[in-house]
C-alpha cells in the first residue's frame, strides 16, 4: 500500500478507534454502576426478608398473647 493510502486510512480509523475506546470505557463504568446497584438491591432484599421474618414472629407472639388473655 502506498504511504498516502495508509495515512488516509489511519486518519479515518484513528478517530473511530478513539471513539470506540471512549464508548468501551463508558460501558465499563455503566456496568460497574449496575453491579453496585445490584449488590445494594440484594442487600435491601435481605433486610426486607429479615424484617418479614420478624413481623411473622411478632404476629405469632401477639396471637399467643391474645389466646392467653382469653384463656387466662
């Protein structure tokens, strides 16, 4: 290939390569942020499950106390 043709191709490809690298970096950042949010959502879901279990436990205790007061 001639030097002129190679230079022309380089002039065209170089900005595209830079744009693709920038896009790739942005996608990596976005993916990282999504992962962090996913971890945070999982933590919130775990907290909610624990609260649900506590509510069921309290509901059972309240029911037992009501039964005791009826029979006591």
